[in-house]
């Protein structure tokens, strides 16, 4: 049931048009994980599970994937912006002239 609330008592006034809402005007969250159904990538989360901003249960695998991605970003950042990388780049430029 899609309901549009046009009232000052709407608790979630910026809900996108067409999103199913509850009696208070907030987007539905059938699994009660805190992530509205229209954004939830993992519907039916078990009760009490910790979820990320996309409604996906936080598992050891998810944490490991995020840590790996962070490490990759740190490596690239260090290679691109470290003092050693800057000196190396300057030396290459000065060698060309």
C-alpha cells in the first residue's frame, strides 16, 4: 500500500515519492533493521543482527573485505602522495631537463 502523507505530523518528510510508508510517514522497514526497505539490499535480516548502511548483515567476511579495500586505498595513497614518491617524481622530472 503506497500512502502519501501531506501533513505537518509527517515524521519523515523527505521520503522519496512513491516509497511505501507507515502511519507516521516513514519508509517501511519490514525486518526492523533500521534500513528502509527501499534501500535495504538484504531483506529479512534476522532479529538483533548488526547491519551496515545498506541493510546487509555485518559478517567477518564483510569486515575482511572492507579492511582489504582500506589497505589497498592506503597503499595507493602512500605510493601517490608520500614524500618518497614525490622525490622520485621530482628526480624523474629533473632528469628529463
